[in-house]
C-alpha cells in the first residue's frame, strides 16, 4: 500500500453484525491527520469492534473504511499499515527491550543499518535507551507500555489504533502517563483512534470524543461541547463525575443539572434534606433528597449547611430531556 503520510481516515456507514446483532450500526466518523479521536462508551458499546474493523481484523457487514479516499476493504491487515496497541502488551518475555523491538523489523526484512537507525531513534523518543537490555519482567507497567508503543511506532503506520492501552495500570500511573502518551501520539502525521471507557482518560488524551452506545454514535465533538451541550440524556449522564442530576419535575420533561451548578439559596425553588457528605479535599459532595428525587451538590469544603437547605441554579445551566426517549429538548422550562 502506498501513499503520502498524513492521510485522513473516514468511516462511512460502517456496520458489523454477528448472529443477528448489530455490534456497530451505521457509524459515520472522520479523523484528520494528526488528530486523536477517543471512542468512549460503556462495555459492549462497539468501541473495540470499530478498531478491529479499521484494522481489517474483522470484516465489515456493510459500509467502508477509507484512508485518504482509498477504500481499505480489499486490503489485508498488513497491507493497511495500521499499528495497534492493546491493553495486553504482548511482549516476548525471553527477549530484551531491544530484541522485542528489532524482531518486527527483521521479519519485515528491514536492512541491518536501517534497523539500527530506527531503533536508536525510537529508543531515544520514548526514553528507553537505558532499558534496552532489560527483559519485560524487569520493567514497570509504564515502561512496558512505552515498549509496546515503541513497537507500534516502528511500523511507521498510516493509522495508529490504541485499545484500552492503560487499563492494566494503576490510577496514579495512568495520570502520569497521559501527558507523555499525548505528546508522543498527537500532532504526528497519522490519525489516531484511542479506545477507552474512562472519560477522564479520554478527555486528557483526545482532541475530540465520539460517544457510542449500543453500537450507535450518540455524539461527536470536543470534550467541552459534549459536556456543556449534550445531544441526549445518555451523553449527559455518561460524561461528568459526579453524574448529572436528573429530576422529574414537569410532565413530559426531565431536568438535568450538573452538581457544580447547584448552590444554596434562601429562596431557592427546591427544598432538600441532607443524607450525607463526602469531603474531596478542595470540595465536598452533598447527597440530598428532595421531592423531585435524589440530588448531588458539589460545593466548597467549609460551606455551612442549614437544617433544611434550599437549592437554586441559573436558568442557563438547565438541560431538558424527554423522559421516555431521552432526546434533548431545547427551549426554557417552567418559570420558577
């Protein structure tokens, strides 16, 4: 497969059906050269299946995968020049870091001099020079992750695909590695698709998010767009921690309010009763009960709370949804 680097990726009405079940349902997405797009959603939503369709590991039931306008459907995984990084690093335990990285180059018939040049470059890029003679068992989880990424970069791919690459790492290490991974992946010539179920990881890594549920695309856009202007109740509920409050206050309408958008107000329209508090250092999360259902409020750590607090909010922060379909309803709700 030939062609200039920096090609854009397009998924056009892509479908994958197994046993009568649509795992991916008419997916339309584009990923620009150098862009990192995160596929986000709950388990079983079609994230990993989409990656396998792009890589050619599974056949599409319908639709196309296009790279720079070329249909990749007839091409084998090897011909697509796709590199994948999985949650399992799949390193050969008996080989050193250098041996693991060199093996793929040898198999592809890269000449010895060119092989060494590429190895030196990628070891320097991922700060692995001092670890080149170590075996996988002698490496930390973060170091093994960097070796897996180095192996993928050595393929000189036209598309980079990452499937939950940090899920085996503890939370602190994931937080430390996120900016490093973004530096290495984003802004390069290849389009990058990053699959995760962790919204914090997705927001930290990606230029745009594509949120899937049941194999269908729910919304695509910047993290800020999806958070502030969700297309439906699922998007509003999935993004944000603590989760959005969904209050049944009017027939045919469901009010969504983010916990950080609620405040104590003497004349607030919603009376509540405190159930418990959680201190988060610089903030506290209040769990309350109300006539409209349970309510979460995120506020300052020292905020005094009256015996019967009332809650208020700004109308600009109201999000309205159809209680049956979950569709977003635009326009103002009741006058409080």
